[in-house]
C-alpha cells in the first residue's frame, strides 16, 4: 500500500512551506495597521472579539489573568464604543528616541520574529485621553474642546514646565512593552491634566475616556501586532529580552504640545499620527507648526469670544424689547401703506 505522502517531492514541500510563510506575513501586515493604535493595554483580539479557547487543566498565569480582565472590561463597555481619536503628548527628545531604538534592537537581536511587534519611528507618544468622533462636526467639537483645555492646563502648571522623566521598562500582562514614567512631582499635574481633559471633552458631549485608571506610559512594542507568532509559540514577552533596561534612564521630555490625533487616518511622512489640531504648552512655541497652530488657536478663540458677546447681547431683555418694537413698527408701516394703496385705487376707479 502506497504511503499518503509518497507522491510529494522536495520541490512541492518547499512550495508549501513558502506559501505558509507568505500567508503568515500577509496576515501580520494586515493586522499591523489595525494593531498600531495608541491602546497600550488593549489587545487587538479583544477589540475584534477573537477569543482563544482555553485549554483544559492549564494553570492560570499572570498574562492569562490580565487578558481575562481586559476581556471583561471590553464586554462591560459595550461594542459601540471603539475610540478612533486620542489626545497625544508626542515624544520628541532625541535621547529618549535613541534609547528606545537601542532597546528595540536589543530585543530583535535575541528574537528576530519580534521585529514587527515594535512601535514605528516617529510614533512614540503618551496617550492622554481616547475618544470617539463619528464625523467632521464631532471632530470640530473635539477641536473646540482641545482649545478650551489650554487655559485650564496653564492654570494647573502655573507657568512651570511639565518635565516627564522616563526610567525602566515594564509590561502589561507580558503582552505590551513600555518605558516607565519615573515617580516624582510631575505625576500629580499630569494626572490632573488628564482628568481635566476628560471632563472638558465629556462636557462637550464627546464620548471620551476609559473605565480603567489612567496610567501614563510610553509603548515601544505590542504582541498584538504579530498575532501569527502565537501559532509559533510566542505568546508573551519574555522578561529576559529587556532585563538590561530594567533600571535604564532614557531621558526627560519637556511637554511642549498636546495633539488631537486620528487612530485610523493615514500617518504623516515622519511616522507620527494624523493631527487634527494642537495646543502649545509653555511660553515658547517649538516650531513653525506650533507657531501656526498657536496663531490659529488665538484667531479661533477671538472669534468665539465675539460670537459669545453677540449671543449674550441678543439675549438681554432690553435688546429683545427693542427688536420687538422694531418689528412691530415695521408691521404697522406696511399695514398703513397697504391701506393707502387701497384708498387711491378706489378713487381712481
């Protein structure tokens, strides 16, 4: 009796192997665009309800418990709330960026398969707030909320710079790798800004914020970008790959601006997210784009102030009384002129 695999030659085996590799790469590329969102603590499989079937007699470990908690939170939150915009604090300090690249390269050298799990150049940021904006009108509302946020931030900072020091590396459930924000006096104002931003956007009617506590962090890799690795047994980030950086000091970022960014629109040529609007933090803008945004912000706020004054003036009782008298006077004049026309037409006939 002939063996089932006897008719397959070595060339056919190589072709099958190549097809499998191409299929995995295609799957990775397709999922990467979906996974490359500023949700450091959310796995893409949770967003799209791709849930692994638990194996029997499998002991619960740290990452499984973390994933289960995230799935429960997702279900409670509801399917309708899928944020597509976020407030971003961009990381521009070259020292920090260089340190992250060294960290990423160190991990890739230990496991080449993790290359596609890394955050791309130019996209490093801290997510301050996530939200859902359905159309251009809601995007404009979001822009207005961001502009109104600026004086609140200035009041919180009291003219002092907000400097964020980054030190050490950690993970969320061994699924998301991030550079930690060091402890210090900067934590309270940052948390207050995040809370104020959430309140400001929600008061505008924007569906914003998450149920979990805000934990500022700087993501550098996510396993959700490479779901095909699970088939090859890579289900968690091994702490050994980043152990050299556990206490590494990456540098300090002075916050110069906060951006309203889209998760889904095409990224900029420098790798950063599509930016709808920005506010400058601090006394001095840091570039041409910031100067333009600051000028537009002042112009917009000036127009809004004038519109507000006109609205308040129109709502005053004395203004409404004058308008009413004006309309009544015009109505009487029109009525009188109509009677004159009727009188003269009667005489002529």
